[in-house]
């Protein structure tokens, strides 16, 4: 029974030499012993939060207790505003109090906040312990659990303190998406939409046809969207793990989006909402710079709108947007750099004249 569920899972491989790993995607994977085959069997600690632990924590503990001598549950407060040092420290407090050794595997059970924080804790605890991602939001299944970016926020900038640290496996159980609030589902769809314009025009077409099915959580639509997103991310990360070039295209919409998140205060807009709106701005910037046809831009903006994501940014003031966008990992010598589209399915990173950015902001804000 267990073996058949695992066999029915889709597997996407992240090829990174000795740090290679599988993303398993399917229904019923959380309770399936086969999902965990081959992972270390020493002690384990599940890191989750006060929302996800009551929903799925016991099920993960039950399955892990069949494999591990000792399993702890570490429950963190929920929310982007807890993606910070004091909350990260709670993980270390609990691991040290339990005398967890360097063979302890950390399991991240939750969305991107839990995944990013657990990954960073795993990179730091005793200079590195193994970790496994068990993403339970759509956003985490299609993006944040894959590729090894781990971080916490700083009041001056999002995800500014962190490390590249790859998990041993990603176990994406589509059944967990059943309890996800609609607003969070849509935020996840924003990161799915991202992959079309930057890498796969055909996928953009599929999304135009299948968006309604995704919004009503049709399992085969979700499965295809998660798998195709992971395949694209796997290709990009496999070619440029530490973002020396190509990987930056995965930040399409994020320069504007991170400014929205930091400017409003973390947690006001969801990350995916800010990215959705940021993609509208980055799309308009691409048109402004003569790189993208207006008709193609219309398709992208139309899809974001249909997904129920915000397409107009909050009025932080243009100067404030520019100030916030300078604190970005892509910035070089104080110049803000943007991911722009060179047609559908093609992206690159470029600096843009302040005047062009100001015009785009004026058109897309308020
Ligand atoms: P999140 O982790 O805050 O989860 C969203 C909400 O859904 C939370 O309240 C959470 O408790 C709840 N939740 C999670 N799973 C649930 C479920 N199955 N049922 C009901 N509720 C559930 O947000 P997110 O959108 O998953 O992730 C956003 C974070 O991911 C941001 O911090 C962002 O910076 C980060 N991120 C990282 C990467 C990366 O490459 N590392 C990529 C994209 C985003
Ligand atoms: N979400 C952007 C990246 O993983 O590079």
C-alpha cells in the first residue's frame, strides 16, 4: 500500500552533485513510510508552527516515530513577522535543551516561513545538520522548499540574513493543500505564474486554460502546476545554485514585491500577493524598456488579475519605493537591478533608469 503511493508520486530531481535530491509530489505522501525511505534514521525534530502543527504535526510525528529513536516537535509562532532572530533562536533553544546531536534531522513542516527558518537553523546548528522539507502551502511546494535558499528577515530588508543550504528531500503532499485558506492558495498561484513569463511560454498558455481548475483545487491541475514549477526551478537551480547569474530570474517581480512587503511591514500583504503585484510592475517596466510587447504584457497582467491577486501597489511614495528597492540582493554599487522580460518565456536582469521606474510606479500604484 505504502509502496504504491510512493510509486504514484511524481519525482523531480535537483541535480547538484553530492547535494542532489528528489522532490516527491503526490497525494497521501505525508503518512506514507516510503516517502522517507533512505533518509537518516537517527534523532529527528519537526519544526512547525501553531497553525500547521495541530493540522499535520501528529501525523508526521507518528510516521517518523516508526523510523527514529527520538522525535521532538518544535512549535513556533505563526507569521512572516516571526521570521526573525528571536524566533530562530527558539529552535536552537529547544535543540540544545534536548541535547540534540549533529545527526539530528530537522523536518520543516509548514509554508515558506517555516521552511526558510528551519533550513537556516539546520545550516547553523552545530555548523550543519540534515534537513527535509515537508511543504504544506502551494507557494512552498512550487518554490520556497526547493533550491536551498534559507533566511530570516531584517527590519531593513527581506531575507537578508541566511545561507544556501540544500535539503535532503522535499516531500510535497498535495492533500495538505485542502486546508489552505483561499488567500494563501492565490499567493501560491502567483509564484506558479512567475515560471511562465520567465521560462516557459507554453506553461503560461496552460495556466490561462487551467487557472479556474487550480482555483478550485482540482488535484490533477495542482499536480501538473507543482511538477512543472519544480521542473523549471530544478533546471535553473541546477545551472546556478548560488545565484551568480541565471538564478536571479526566479526573482521576477520580487524587487518591487519585497519593497511592498518591507514598506508596509512584513505580514500586511502576503509574499505571493506582493510578488503578483511586483510582476505587474516588472512586466510594465519590460514594456517601457522596449523589451516586451504590450499584447504579451496584457496576457500576464490578465492572468494575475484573474488569479485574484492585487495588480496595484500600495502608495508608499515613489522615493520610498526606490529607497527600499536599493536594499536588494541584486543591487550592485547602489544600482537597483530588475528582472525584465525579453518576450514571453525569456528573462534577464538589468539596471533601469530611475525615470523609467518612477513612471512605472506612478502608473501601477494607488
Ligand atoms: P507562510 O509560511 O507564512 O504560510 C502561509 C500561512 O498558511 C501561514 O499562516 C501558515 O501557518 C499557513 N499554513 C501553512 N500550511 C497550511 C495548510 N496546509 N493549511 C492551512 N494553513 C496552512 O507563507 P508562504 O506563502 O508559504 O511562504 C512565504 C515565505 O516564503 C516568505 O517568507 C518568502 O520570503 C519565502 N520564500 C522563500 C523562497 C525560497 O526560495 N527560499 C521562495 C519564495 C518564498
Ligand atoms: N525564489 C527564488 C529562488 O529560489 O531563487
